[in-house]
C-alpha cells in the first residue's frame, strides 16, 4: 500500500514539475503572464509530494516490506532499524529518489522564501529547476523505479553491504546530496538570469545564500566521507582520488569558486560571466559525477551496480541540460559584460586568480579521472592515482593558497601591494621557520613540506582581516571568512603532518607482548569472540600507554564477520589525543609459515600470534576538524547574510507601516 | 570612471566549456558502448616465459621447472588453486585436453597440500607436473592477475597465448588451434 | 542482480574467480609470503618500500594500492616489493619489472609514455589558459590603475 502511495506521489510530483515548467515558461510571455502566479505554489507542492514519496520509501524499508523489490535486494529483517532506514538511500534507485526529493524541496523552498529577485527571473529560475527535475523524474519512473514490487515475496532480504552498516556512512549520502543537488538551485538561477538577461548584484545577492547552503553541506559530506573511509577501510588512508571521491570533489571546487565569485558580483558588480559560468559548471559537475558513478564506466571501489542502459539515459540528460545550458551561456554571455573594472592588485584581482586556480584544479581532477577511459579507447589500460593528482593539484593549489594569504587584506578595485606587505612579515617568517625546522628534521617529502610551511603562514594570515577591528561589531560574514580560511590552514596542516610524520607498525604478536609505535606502548591483552545483532567478531583488547608514564587505556579493534551477505570487515580502534591519533586494527591469526617446508623448525611457535596493524598519526584529526571549520565559516557567513536580509525586510516593513500611519 | 569600453569575456573562453563538454560526451559514448573488459592481461604474451623453478606441490610429484617448457613440445601452463571455484568448472575441459595428448603443467597459487590433494581427487588430475607457488611470486612474474589462467607456451618457451578465466567447452577449439600454431 | 560492489578494499576474498554464491568452498587464505604483513627491519628501506607500495595498484581490487588492500594477491605483491628492496634493488627497477608484466595499469604513478603524455600536457595547457585569461583580464587595466 505504502509503496503504491509513494509511486503515486512520485508521478504526481513529476506531473507538477511539468506544470511548473509550463507555467514558468508561459509566465514569461506577455499573454501567459497570469500563469506565472501559479508557479510558486506548484513548486512548493511538488517538493512536498517528492518528500512524501521518499517518506514512503523509508517506511517500506523500516518495516522491511519484502514485497518491494528494492527492500528485498538491499535489506534484512535482522538489521538494526537505523540501518534499515539508511538502506533506503544506500542503493541506486533510493539515492536517485533522494536526488529528486532534494531538487524538489530546494525548488519549493526557493519559491517560498526568495523575494529579492525580479519576478521574471524568478519564473525563469523555477522553470529551469522544473526542466532539470523532469529529466530525473523520467529516469526514476521509467528506468529506476524504487517501488517496484516483487512476486513471489521472498522469505528474507539480501541484507545491506556490511560496510554500509555504519552510522557515519549511513548519513553521509543525505548530507552530500543536500550539497550536491542543492547546487541545482545555483544552476537554475544561472539559467534564469541568462534567459532574462538579469545578471547583476540583485541576482547575486539572491543566489548567494543558496550556494552557501549547498556548499556547507557538500563540505561536511566530503569531510564525513573521508573520515568514514579512514576508520572503516582499516589502512589509515583518508583520500584515494577514487572516481567517486572525485565526483564529489569536483562540484565542491566549482561551488567554492562560485561562492567567491557570487560575493564579488553581489558587492562590486564584477565577475558576471564567471559567476554565471560557475553556476552552470557546479551542478554540471554534480550531474557528471552521478553519471560516472552509476554508469559503471569507471572502475571504482564504490560504484553502484553497473548498467550501461542507465548510463545512456543519464548521459542523454547530461547532453540536454549541460549542453543546453552551455549553449545558452555562449549565446547570451557575449552580451553580458564583465561589469565594473578593477586593477590586478585588488581584492577582485585576487578572487579572479582564485577562480582560475580552482578551475584549473577542477580540470586536472576531471581529466585525471577520465583518462583511464581515454586510454581504454586506444586499447590500453592506465591507472591514475595519488602520485598524479597530488603533485598536479599542488601545482595550482600552492599559488592559490599564497594569494589567499594576501587577498582578503586587499582593497576593492585598486590597491598597492606595499600597503599590505607589512602584515605579511609574520606569516612569511612562520613559513621560513617551518621550512628550516623541517629541513632540520629531515626526510620530509616535498609536498608535505610545502603543505606544513604554507599551512603555518596561512593560519596566521587568515586571522589578519580581524586586526584592528572591534571584534564584537565585526559582521558575521567576516567571521565566516576568517574561520573558513583558517580551517583550510588547519586541514592542510593535518594532511601534511599525516603524510610526513605517520609511523606504521605491522606486527605478529603473542598475547602479553608489547609493541612500540612512536611514543605509544601497545600490549595485546586478549583476543575474544563477541557477537552483535547481525555479526560475530574477534575482538582484541589492547592496553596502550603514551610515553613512559601515561595512563593505560584500552582499545578494542575487531575483525567482524557478517552473514547476510557473507563478508568480513575490520573495525579499527582509534584513540585520539590533542596531538594525533593511535589507530589499531586486528588482522588475522598469523598464518603458519612454510606449510610445505618441514625444515622450518619454529613453524610451531607462530601459533597463537595475532597480526596487528598500528599507526601513530600525529595531528591527523585536524584534517576533518579543518573541514568542519570550513563548513562552520560558511555557516557563519550564511547566518550573517540571512540576518542582514531579515533586518532589512523588517526595517522596510516598519518604514512602510509608519508611512501608512502617517497617511503618506 | 573611464571611457574605455566595458570588458567582455573573450569569445574563446566563453565557448571553451561547451567544447570540453562535447569532448567529454564523445569520450563517454565510446566508453559506454565498448564491451567492458575488466581483465588485466599479461604483457608477456609474445615474450619468453620467465625463468622459475617451483618446488613440488604434492609429495612424490615433480615440481615445475620452466626449463621443461622449452623442450621442443608446446605446453599448457595452468595457473590454479583449490580455493578457486571456476577452476572446478574448467576441470573437465582440462581433462579432455590432457587426453588429447597436450602436456599440461600446473602452478598452484597460495595453496596447501591437503586442500590441493582434495581438489585433485574431486576434480581429476590432468597435470604432468605441479609447482607450488605459495608466495604468489611466480604468478606475478608471469603477469597473471588471477586464477584460473592458462598459458599456451611453444616448444621454445615463448608465451603464445593467455587465456583468462575458466576454459569452457567452446574454448577448446581455440586452445587447440593455438597449440597447433605453437607447433610451427 | 543489483548489488553494490562488495570488493571494497579487497575485504574478504575479493578475487575475480571466487563466486560469492558458494561460500561453502575453501576460502582463499591470506598471503603466506614472508613480508606480506611484516615490515622490513631497516626503517629507511621500509619507507622506500612503503612509498613504492602506495603507488602500485592491486590487480584484483576495484581501485586500491597494494598498501591499502586486504586482497591476498596484494599481500604477495607487498612481499615481492619488500624482499627486493631489502636486497638493495631500486624502487623504480621494481616498478619497471611489474610494468613489464602488467602494463601501465599496475602503476599509479603514470610513466611518461606515448600513451600518457596528455596527462602531463593538460596541466601545462591549463597553466597556459590561466595565464591567457589573467593577462587578458588585466592588461589594459594597468593604465586604468594609474
């Protein structure tokens, strides 16, 4: 029953999207102007219907309604409730439904609250949003129906991949999608502005909070995904330049450039073409990313099930939307001037540089991700991974971060470097001190070396905009900027420190043996079987001590076996200190050496040895802490803009009321 | 404000993203419709078999020395293991090839004596010699990326053909053909 | 049947041949190669080995380096790398040996070959575009700035 309600709601939502498109487009013409009134309510209802459909999907998953094919394939009655719910979006169809739900809700929300745009641009924007939604509704309803029934009803479900039975990963997709798909609003705004030729500060001021909102979620989603990979995969890695990771990074890069560009357009009426282009590019990257992940065209650790037919459908959507938007841009942008002019040394100049660098990094990530496909077209297989992306990315990232240290201090329109150079003395000294210190320590590779040095200088420089200000009256957006830039420095420091100073120990130890890893002494106390709701595991009890006289703490890494589906995962144990993390993984029982070679006399002594993988990773939590700081900075800026808007609205209504009272 | 004409973004920069997108589109169209090939093939096909000398996998049976592969007759070298399911599927085909007089040498990868013995009892033993590659190093030396794989080696020790995956009945003709070629 | 790729990190027997439909058969054991799970005693050599391992691709996983993978074949490859580094071989020679057998696929560090030159050309091309965009943006402005 619920599944049918969900499907019906989905069809209705699709129909309303069609109506939204029609009303919005016709509303732009003189004869159909009356239809324009309908667009906002239609958008809101469409969003709510999509939400209803999604709620129905969550319902059928939480009660494990096995007559729904999706539930039978992806769920299991013995799973804990929270993972049953998370299973709703942990598969292709469910996540696609999440996609259209977020698009619908975002569109509805914009329709409800956005009042700053000229009405025509608003209609064009909502029509654009509906146009894009329609394609994805079609994809869902015709090629990926989440509510398909299964007959005969199976006795039990297939279960959810054990790797997904983890709180972090369970909630990573919705966060990421709010960001990813939230960028569709920016796309629609850009389309709307291009159609009605309204690319100006009003447009930018309207678009900015939506971009910020999506960007914040995207930042959190990426950081959360990275942290999940770090503790779940069991080898201490946190970014692999895997195609699916890149698929989430590329929209983030575009969105970062977009939000800066948007701010410039809002306050200085410059960078018009950049802003519109980035608005189109950001969501295009989201769509390209979802295509890459779902079509099976790239080998990746977490691609969804391979299906070239699905890939073709999405590719067709891409051609229509991205191709269409880029053609529209080409046709209209030549008549969109760049707006106010500015000098090379100015804040706008620094932001243009920032945009160009971010776009270059985006280009490198996109090209590197697609290159194996290019090579396969010529019949060869090539692998592109961290040894490519890290240095090439750094090539553009390092200059960008150096300019980032200076940029916020520059004046708008025209400035002289000499004016700000005194402020940079301390950051420069910090960089030099770090460089010397690292050279003394020695054996630090080039990239982490650069990262550490730049991070220290940037950390100081990012706080400089607050210098000389009355901190209690500094506007929130400034606090936001400072926090976010400081967060970059913190994250960079964490990344470089992890790369340069991690200590790894792989050992096969007997019960009671102590291993030294960095400043920690780790003793294997016991290894015991434990059981969970849908798994059994071997759990090691490690007693660890920091330094010679630290307190002894317990760590409990596990090696888990699930049975539906049968799979093993390793649950790492983490111990966090202010200066880093101790990371412990239980491997298997050490295999008996030389099973065929009886000459190995002490083969017997290997019995009772357990493999442990231990890492001491100095300052590694700063990576994700920095990520959260970046998101927090965005949130502060968003709050600042929204509050300022509310105050303005409030003030305007007060003035209007007073005027009315005075009979004016 | 000066009188200079307002700055316009250069034409080429405006159309560049569209051009890049068209390139992307073409690339993935080709990619989607090409048959997916997830196998990693050995780059040694057409080159000489690497030198190795594996100890016996079973007591009383000879191990596998690569010198034997250059004794003038073409051989099949089958890389397999007892824990490998498709290896069971191809056992009858290997049996047929052995009956047809083809010398088949086995390399058992990351395996144990008892499991191997059990496997051969259940599925038949078409091998003349079986070498034990417990470390998996010879598998790597051959450019083999999984099991089962079968190499056709000519009389002089050159790898003529690599068959990735199990040998199904429909592949027998192909393999016999390659062996014929190797004879020349 | 739609299912997520279960071979994440090579967890469990993630090899091409093991059909997950029949778990009753003997599972592939972890690699018993001597240095699959054991580090070299010399820390400098272990660092060299680790750097090399992080840039070599696991042949049976969906996209992992051999340093990050639980797959048994990755264990064999790790042991190969460590033993050779311990014997004094140069990391690039080991990489070249593997590329000779598996092609460029096995190395994450792209070698500059006839096939991979675009990978190096593109960043250079991007720098050129960046330069052109910035130059075009700013020349004609310096007079304005005066």
